C-alpha cells in the first residue's frame, strides 16, 4: 500500500474548499489534511457536517496572500512537505475594484505557488473559470480562444499565465462553470431567491436575452471529485498528456454534460416554484443591453424589499449568505459554454451528476432550510 497523500487546501472554508475537505474526510483519502483560510470557521456559515473535516486541529487561520504567513501555512511537524496543494482561495465576489482581485486572487495564487515550487510539492492545482474563454455558444475546449469577460476571469487568466512561468511548479489548472449544490450562495442561489420573491408577488419571472443563452453548470460533488482525480492523475505520471498538442500545463474544463441554458433553468425553476417563467422580448433585451446598469438597479430595487419582508415574516433575524441581489457582471448577454470531454478521455473521470435537474435544485433549497436561511 502506497502511503496516502498529504493535502493542503488554501481557501479551505470557501464553497469548493470545504466540499473538497469533506470529500477527502468522508472517503479517507489523505494521510493528513490542513485547511487554511483567513476567515475563522465560526464566521464562515459552516454547516455542522463540515466541522470535523474543516475545523479543529485541521484548521489554520492565515492570509495566504501574505508572504509572512507562508511558514505557518506550509510547515509540518514532521518536517515533510505537502504532496498536493489545492488553491481554492481568492476573491469570489463580483464587481470589486481591480486592486481587490490583484491582491486577493492574483497575488495569493503567485505567493502560494512560488512557495509550493520551492518546497517541491508534487501537484499544485489552481482553480480557474470558464469565463476566460471568448464567449461562443459552441462549447469551448481548453485550447480555444481566450477573452475573459468578467473581472474575476481577467485576473484568473493572469494567474494561469504567471503560474505557468514558475520554475519547478507542478501545475494543473481546472476551469469551472457555475458550480451549484447544497449551501451554494452564488448564481443558482440568486435565481432561487428571485424566484421565491416572484412567487410571493404572484408574478411571472422573466429572464433577459434568450432561452438558448448558455449558462453551463457542474455539481459541487463532481467538481471536488474531479479536483481529486486530476491531482492523482498528475502525480501518477500524467498518462495520455500530449504536451505538443495540448500545451505544457495540464488544463481541464470541469463541466457537466447537460449543456445548461437559461431555458433549462427557467423550466426547472418554474416546476420547483409553480410560477410562470419566460423571456423578455427583443425590444426590452435591446434596451437592457444599452442601459444595463439601470436595468440591474431596477430589478434589485424591485426584489430586495420583498425579500427582506419574507425573511422577517419567517422570523429569520440572522440572514444567511443568500440574496436575490443581481450582479451586473452575471447579467451580461454572454455564453458560458464549455466542453468537458478532455477530463473524461485523459483522466478517465466520470460525472455522478451529469445534468442539473428539478431534484438537484430541490436538494439545494432543502439545504437552505436546514440552515434557517430560507423564508
């Protein structure tokens, strides 16, 4: 029996980091795990099932973007180095100033990656986003044209490029679509909160643009399974990786096979909430394109008040991370469309949840109810 790998998760209390830690804990995959985050577990909306995997002796509080934190993050009692480092850290909020992403995302990636290279870590997995691709309804493969269309993506792509230049870094990059699942507080959460308000207002929920707009997805269970599979594949010798054809850095899209579109989401949400759903006509969409700021402001003004009322009526005095607040960057008429076949053919990964469904969305809402987040 080969010894199980030791694992360091940066940003380990974030959405993906905590599920990765839980996946490793439940399946007993590692000899040692350390979860690093700048936020304390008590302040991270951590559901009880994650406590054993993420908190206690496994947890180290540190800001990984600061060099003086590195010894605390990387040093181990036995003097050995970590086998796998997963960088799940970085700024995940939209619409921040450039400086915020530079410091909290780009700088964090570079700081921990340089240290991982120096210490001879066997595999460093960097999380990136499918928003780095030039938008196209045809699914983007890993080597396709890049043209990042959100600020997060601009700085993630810079990180990918800078990390590739670090001498001695055993780097793999994973690009993600919209990640959903229990306790999710982004994208799917926004749509669900909006739907909850429209249900209360007894009005139709209408999307901008068209039903064909690609909003590709991956379930959190598949995302963390894929991260683990990529690291194992890398350390075992990168079988089937053709550097000439595929490039120097192993890069993988992780995306389900359901080709999720706005139309598919509208159908599911209509079924789950029993509300009418539809799409704004060409005229309103054209107007919105030219006046996106004011359209977003109007939608938010319309929904935030009723959402607060719903929370109050439900006696939720300490609101969770959920909100129907719509981010302008996510309302762009831009396809998030990815091809995930490389992960399957090269790494041999199989998706457990290949398509978003009514049942999986209901599971998300159930998780909110257990946390007393849901009105």
